[in-house]
């Protein structure tokens, strides 16, 4: 276990406990009687700090990748333990796996299941999908794969084998296996605790083995254990993609992707870098989604199976045929990193295009050029560290050669910079500020009758009034800028909304090229379906908004990051300048008193500057977090609006069977799309306008809190001004407080 000095949260707790002990023994007997209002304010601040430490900042990382990317092997390597079984996951499984840390030596699994209504809907979809289609001879590829994926799920839950050439029994009336009935009749979740990780893994296999009965009903599995790499608030989320016919489970995946501020895109290097990255980032428009949601700034690429390499390619890297395998792997990894970065830059260039936002475009290019890219050999790391037994020679002998230590270092960095490390440092700084404020308060109380202090307070109050005037002007300018930038941004969107309606006709024409069986899967999934034959993700809801969204990434990034960020930074600069001017004038007043007073006031002003700096950083962090959250909600909400308007057409089309069904499905969808598109875009425009207005109000409030904090700290300087005084005249109870101020670690 980390010591308090190495653990920021532990250090903050120790500091807070030290401060509370001092307050209880020394401060409370005096403060409750002599200054009850200040005592109550200090107690409120203590309560706020306790709450922050009880719920420290977490860091969620969404792992996205294609089937066969080796995510289970990779997770086992990071966790230092074989948690997820390798090679037993059915390709059609589609549930989220979340792993987090706790200090207890035990392990806990929480499984969230689908409801009975969702299971019955799965049955109905399967039955409808099995009904006669457009052309059975044409369905040999697409329809067979689609039915096979759905069939595996149904057969697994019912624990039976459906006949190929005989009529099926009434699937709705069959008695469910006891384990399945227990799950569907229960609370929807199961929690179990294990002392032995092997017992936990054995239990986990019952949910993720392809020959089990429960895996089709699982939505999410949460695994909690003493995994050191996750200490500090790290949460790893393995997202299965959207290859599930059940819309509710697809939405679970999308929600995690929406809420995760960090995304790891994983691809198996042996299968071809280009294909996997193009599929996920370009064809499935993940990069565009990440740009709109703001998460692209924290995108990392992880190439897996770096050791799975053909030794015959040595010549391509300028190496002799008899070179060491480790040397060849290293050359292969560097080649993969170079290619991946070039592809990422090219995709950003496709998004940016030619536009007026040169500064924002350059920022996006810079992010692509500097995005972290790792190449790892998880299997070799697991063998070297005896995490998983194995005899295969991967050509690597040291852990450092596998790339896994580099990823572990990134986890430690994230924990320290944006996870619990940030929480701990923030609270520790707040503890120091509160301690200094109380010490200055009681020192000023000791000299409150001094004529010099009375004059100094009056003079400083004039400077406080001046600072308030400057900060209010800065605040008014920032709020005017917010209003002006919002109106400009919405104005730029107006022609896009109008032009986007016309673009929907082109989208509808493209639907005609889709196989009838895939169309059936799409309407069954309310517009979302991943073809088991082509691997292509179809999202009609997103496609309907594509004519608008395709034009948004750079303008979106420019507004939410560049413009809002500049307003935030300009306000912080103006408030800092006002605070510096206040400090300068206050220092000049202290010089007139001479002697020890100069040093004492300068100490106060240094504390004031530090507090203003702290409040500025905290305000910037909160503004960034709120902007990011609203930005993600808006980005993901657009497709949601389209889905709700198209849902009746999906439901109607899902009942079509037999010859001519493709034409009838397309008639439903095309007609609905053309009729509802103006309404869809009008709704999106209204949502955008309302949300930006709400965001502006929220940012304005955060700005006001920053200005108020600056003014409050200046007021405390004036109230607690400390000049040279006769120590012998200090009351004994206040002397005890001042002599016992705790020194915090």
C-alpha cells in the first residue's frame, strides 16, 4: 500500500485530519463564542473537502476494437492476472466489461442482465427474421449469417438445438431453463464476492462461454479487485461494439463511449493496420464522433499482437534475414507506428477539409501528430511474468520489450494528472489555504483595536472596491463575448440546417444498395445493425443527420474548444491582472507602516495570490468539464432525435416478409425520412439553441463564482490585515491558536 506522502489522496486525508484536530482542540472553543459566522463557514469548507475525498475523481478509458483485437489478453497483462478467459468468448457476445480497483484483497463481480421484456423481444425478432424473405437463393450469404448469429443466442438461452428441416416449436411457450428463469425473474443484477481470483474467473466463464446459457442475457459485467494498475481511479471499459440485434444493449455500449473522456482504439497488427483503423475511425465514423464529443483529444492507438510477425519480411525493414527476432519485432513496431500516425493525420485532413478555422485545424493536426501510439505483445508479457502459462517462444525475453510497461506508465500518468492524484492535490491545497486563512484571521483579531490596523483596513477596503469594479467589468465583457459567439455559431449553422434537408435524398438513394436481409436487421434494430457478413455498421439514424454532421467537426471544435476556451482564458487573465494590481497597491500601503508590517502583509498577499491562482485553475477545469459534458450530449443527441422520429417507420417495416419486402421496407423508410427530415433538423436546431443558452448560463455562473472568489479573498486580506503588534498584548487563547498552527506534510 502506498504511503500517504506517495498517495495524493492519502496525503490530503492526513492533512485534513491534522487540520480538523487543531480546529477541534484549539480553534473551536474560541471561534464558537467569538466568531460563530466564520466558524460555520470553515465547517462548510471542511465538509466540502471531505466529500471530495470520499468521491475522488475517476478516469474512465473506453477500449474500442474489432473482434480478434486481443483485448482480453491485453487486459490480463495490464491487471497482472488472468481475469478474462482467452479464447472462450463467443464472437456474438455483446456486453460491456468494466474493471476498477478497490483496496480489499477480495474480488467482486457484478452482472447486469437484460429484462424479460428484452428477451421476449429477441425471440420475436428472431421469428420475424426467419420468415420468408425477398429471395432465398440470394440470401445464402447475408441472411444465413444474420440468422446464425441470432440463432446462437436463442439456442444458448433455451438450451436446445433448433432443427434445420423441421418446423420449430413455439419458442415463446417453451419452459426456460431454471438458471435463465431465475435471472429473468430476479432483480436484474447479480453480485458475488470471491477470495480467490481463480474462483472468480471460473464463475465469469459461466457468463462468457459460448456454450453457456446466460451470456446472451448479459448487458454488463463489472469486475472489482486489488489491481494496482487501476489504483488512483482508473476504470477500463471493454466495449464490444454494436454487433447486437438488441437495441438496449447497443445503447449501453454507446453510453459508455459517450461518457468516457479517454478512448483506446485497439487493432491487431497482424490483420492489417489499414483495414482496422479505416473501419473503426473512418467507415464507422468513430473519429468524427470523437471530434464532436471532444474525446479525440484523448485518443490513443494500441496495436496488439506485435510479436505475431512473419520473419520473411526482414528485408523490407533493411535487416538481414538472420537478424534477431526481437530486432525484427522492434522494426515492425516502428513501421506500424509511422503508418498509424500517417493514417490518423490523413483522416483528420478529411474531416477538416478547406475552411476558415485555420487555428483550430492546426490544433487538430497537432493532436493527430502527437496522439499516443503503443505497440504491445500482451501474450509475451503474460508468459514472461507468468500471468498465463505457455510454451510458445515469442522472441521477447524482457518485459520492457513487450510495450506493456509503457501502457502501465500511461495509466499512472492519467491517475496522477486527472484522476485521484488531481483530487488529492486539489484538496491538500484547499486545506493549506483554509489553515492560512484561519491563522491570519486570529492574528488580525489580536490587533483589531490598533489604530494603525483600523486605518490599514479602511485603506485596503478602497482597494477591494477597486478590484470588485475591475472584476465586474471583466465579467461583463466575458458574458457579452459568450452571447456574441453563441449567436455567431448558431447563425453559421442556419444554412447548414437548410442544405442538410436536401442531402437526405442522397442518403435514401444509398439505402437501395443494401441487401434485403441487412435491411431487415436494420429495422429490427430501430436503425442500428452491424452486418455479420460484411462487418459493416449501419446506423440509419446517424446517416440521416450526416448531411449536417459532416460539415460540423471543425466548426464544432472551433466553438467549443477555441472560442469558449479563449473567453475563459481572457477572463482569468483580467482577473489575475486585477488581483496583481490589488497586491501591488496593498504592498505600497504596508510600506508606509514600515518595520515588520511589510513582511507580514507580503505574506498575506502571497497567500492571496496563491489562492487566486488556485481558484483560476479550478474554474478552468470546471468550465472545461461542463463544456465537454454538454458537447457530448449534443453530439450524441442528434442521432437520437432522428431515431425517435423514425421509430414508427422502423416498427412498421419490421413486419414485412416475402417477395417484394425490400421495396416495401424502403418505401416506409424513404417516405418517413423525407417527411420527417425537416422536423428532425428543426428539432436539432431547437435543441442546439436551448442547450447552448443553458451552457452559456452555466459558464456565466462559473465565471461569477471565480470573480466572487477573487473578491472574497481580497476582502479577507483587508479584514485580516496583519501589522506589527505587541505580542505581549495578544490574548492567551489566541496565542495558543497561533502557536499551534499545524505544519502540513
